[in-house]
C-alpha cells in the first residue's frame, strides 16, 4: 500500500513571524487531506523559530527542516525538495494564503490533463499595496504561457504545482538570485532532454498573494532585474547560439521602454521573437498549442514592428515590419494610415480632475453614421427600446449626400429628441460633444442592433468604483471566439464576475471583468467606438494623447480614432496603458449587422452585400430588423459581427 501523500507543499521561511501562522493554517484547511507540509527554516531568528515550532505542533503532517545559517531561498528550496515525498509538489510562501480548494483543484487538473506537468494559477493581491484586491491571471493555455515566459515571469511562484518527475530532472539554479523561479521555468521549456508542458489553472484564483515592503522582489529590485535579464539571455543563447549580444536582446525584450533602444537592436529583437516561435513550434506541441504560440509571439512582434515603423522612413526596409504585416494585413494598413504624424517626444501629464459627484443614471451616447439612414434608424429605435434604467442623451454625427439627405431628414423627424450634428469639421464637432457630455460616454455606430434589454447601472457603478477598469463593452460576451475582420478564431480571456456595490437588486446579465491583454483581436482592442462605455475624463485624456502623438489627423475619422487610441495602449505610450482590465456582459444584448462595408479594408467572409441604396429602400418601406430572429439565435453567436440580415415589414 502506497502511504505517500498526494501532495508535498514546500514552504521556505526566513524571519517571517508575522504571517507564517496564517499561511500554515491555510494549508491545514485544504479540502483534500493527503498532503504534507515541508517547512524549511533558512536560519531564522529565535522569534521565527518559536513560531515555526508552534506551527509544527498543529498537525502531524507538518515537518520542519533547518539550515544552520541563512543560506538563501535556492538552497532552502533544494533542501526541501529532497524531503518531498508526494506525487505532486506544490510551492507556498510563508506570507501568502492558499484558498481552501487550491490543492484539490490543481491535483484534479493534473490528473485530468496528463500531458501537463507544471501548473500555475491566478492570485488575488492582499497586504499593503495599491493593487490590493486586484486579480491577476497568467495565460491559461500551454502555448501562450510557454511563449510569454521569454518576455516576463508570467507565473506566480507560490501557485506552482508540478509532477514529481519535473524535480527529478531539475532543481532551482543558484546563479540567478531572486529570479530562481523564472530561470527554472526557462530551463524547463528550453530543455532538449525533456518535454514538460506548463500552463495556468483557469480562474477563479487559488492564492492570496501578499505584497508588502519586505517582499524580496522589492528589497532587491535591481538585483532581481539583472538576474532576470541574465536568465532570459542564457535561454536565448541555448536556442540561438549565434546571437552576438544575447544580454542586450534580453534587456530589450523585458524592457517596458523599448522605444529607448536603437532601430538596429529592435530589428534583432524582432527576428529573435520569430526564432523563439520557431523553436517552440518545433517541440512536441499539438496544432492548437502551436497556434497559441504564434498568437502570443505575433502580439509581441507587433509591438516591435510598430516601433521600427516609426524609426525608418520606408516601411519596406524593416524586416520585422514585413514579417508582422504578412500576418496582419488589415491591421497593418490601418496602422500605416494612423502614422501620418510621428510621435512627439514631449510627454503629456494627465490632468487631475477635481473631485465631484458622479451621475450614475445618465449616459451620453455619441453615434457615427454615413449614408445609412435605415440602419441608423434601427440603431436609435432599438437603443431606446432596450437600454434600461438610465437617461440617454443621444447625439449623432452624420454625413449624407444625394438621395440620402432626404432619408436622414425622415429619421430626424422620427427622433426629434436626438441631437443631430451634420459633419462639417469632424474633429472639432466631436471634441465639443465630448466636452459637454455627462460623466459616461457610450459610443455607437449605425450598424448595431440591440435585441435584448440591458441595465447599464451596474456597468456605470463598476466603472465609477474601479479605476483600474478602462471600459465596459456591450458587444462582447465569453462565447464570442471568432474575429470576422481577420477571419480567425480569437483567444477569449476568462471573465470574473464582479458585483457593483449598488442597491439595484439582482442583475439578470452579470458583468464580467477580464484582462484584455490575455485575449486577441476583438478582445484586445482597448479603444473601441462600436458599443463601449468610457469615463468622460478618460476620453478627454485619450483624445489629447492621440492628437499629441498623431496630430489632428489621428482624430479626423472614427476608424483612425480607434486604431490610434488602441495602438497607444498596446505600445504602452499612454499614462493608462498599464490598466488592462475591461468588463463585458455574460449574455449578448446586441449584434453588429454586417450588411456592407463603409471601407473595403478586408476580405472578411460574412458580409451580406446589400448596397446603401437597397438599404434606403427599407426605410421608405417601413421595414425593421427581425429582432425575434436575433434573440433566438443569440446562443449561436460566435462573433459580435453577424452576417445574417433579417427584416420584417411593420
């Protein structure tokens, strides 16, 4: 009979008497019973030794091993590994708190997924930190996580659980102080003798991760940064041994200020990203995992390609730009349009708005329309019909020529409460509307159909109470995993239910919080003007930043606004670029009815090719969208863009 514990929990400890008891108790309270806790005392003071002894007496499954002098976390970890007897080995820090089902969830996942060998998880920040309460979840797919490890330490060390065979083949390296965990992950995923796979347990979180002034990553920040660069450089050297200066390339890969590096260095960085991708795709991954790798590296390549484009007069001279453009032809075209003016070096400091009472019951809606009066009429009709419990202050910036002038006049007569702004100077007219708006702005375009009731009060409350959230999109829901503009499946970030502290009772369509950088295509589009809510103060700041970097041209058209704004976020060229969270709804409430193109910028397959003249006939016939059809088919929606065009006569 095998008497070994299912899990060995390894916890090094050095002079941690404040939080140790809470950390140990969180293991004792786990929902599985087959575990052992190995505490390694790394030469702690007498106070901590007494607390460790007290913890040891709490449960017979706790064992303590002691180093005579403080030898550092690497030696403590490797000593502890020698005493771990479990089938699985889990890491735990002496100042964190494991949620009760942490071990059970990880064991179940590893048993159900035998090809995965190392498993991390999401964390909630606790302690004395401005980020207290935030939830962080690394990439949850095998391919994305493997690729991401060349750019950041995207695994929270105390969330790790690994199969015993991993540590039969590897131990923590001592030559990378304070970065021993990241260095180990890189050694594992670049090893030519093993093929262990690494991924992250999907949300919810499994650990409360404590941040405080004595965290080693804070106390030894510069040393950790240098160790991290060296670890990445060594891993690059192992897969591309002809790199002339791997440490400089590693430094650029990890830097949040890549614009400070030379064009020549960035070109090498771009080619190195492609070599990372090629190396990983040569490993024992499935086709799906290889696709995940390519999505992650393409995202990183785009950042470098954009910087190269701003530094070289002729885009065709940049190998990185050409490589990225071959993968993203439409986005590349939009980017070229948006870079008519290059960024100026002088930074803008975001103005602090004076505190004032925020109105959570009124939304300013700004819609853009051109030569599509019938679709605009349907957008207005369904907006007023389905958006509930807030006052809507609706404005339409429109342009009409020829026969459509009469059609827009008809729609204006139908909806006299709407403020109609005929476009003469788009930039100045838009700025004026924004300056006079309420505290929240909902953007709109004329090809959107609302087909289900939506209560905006929760979204507004969440935006008001959570400054780390950029926006609240109404067009995306977790089921939408296809992007029509590039004709590709997307990576959908996992949403976490978030409850606004209001008194409005139960919400039928809960709001979910997600990290946009964990998604692709539609899910990583931070400045979106289709059906997304932003704070007025943020919109004003974004407009200033776009104009500063791209000139007035960047504000001259809705498409340019979207591309330029999103690009600044992705390049980390905006003061709010570190804010990566957005919200969406659980169930779809609208669709973008893709009848025809305003601009023929892609060959997406799902458009119904009706002309604007044919649409105009529907206005005079009195036709409306067949909302019942869209409601009945909402469960099948895989994209916010719908190719089925259904109408009924009223």
